[in-house]
């Protein structure tokens, strides 16, 4: 079993087009809204959940998929990047599954990201 701290921390590098193969993961009435490139794969926001695909192994052919329904999020916070040495913005989600931290690399608009989360979570409750 993997350690919780490894499972619940991701880095989003840049916004990207929504991957075509994510359609096979969606349920009826679910729509992909935005996607972000992670270190080895992607994270997709839908109107119902956050899907993080994590390529594993040397070849990256083994894929683990994490699915976080917005209904499980109790609270979130966002922190913009500081000046000088602080290059990452941070998002933290407190969920029924535990505490999740997302680092946003320079170039990702943390306020746009915050609105995306707010829209998804507040519409699902």
C-alpha cells in the first residue's frame, strides 16, 4: 500500500487540451471542463469530479487513475506564488479521503484555478 502523502500530492505544470481518451472514463451527463499537464500525465476537471491520471513505471504504460468527486471536498484554499524564489502557487483540498495538496507551476493562473474549483464544488453541493 502506498503512503498517503505520496498519493495526495500532485504538481500541475501547465494547462493543456483535454485528452481525447478521457471520454471513456466519463459517466452519462459528465463533461470535461479543463485539463492540466502533470509531471507524467494529466489531470482533468469535469463537472462532477477531478480525475488525475498517473503514468507509472519506466515505460509509463501502467496508468493509475485517481477520481475525486467534488461532493467529498469539505474545504479548499489557494495561495498565489510569491515573488523572487517562490515560483509555485498552491491549492489545498480537505476531503473525506484526507488532505490533498496541488502545486501549480509558474504560468498557471491560480485565480482561474480557484474559480474552476469553486464553480465545480459549489454547484455539486
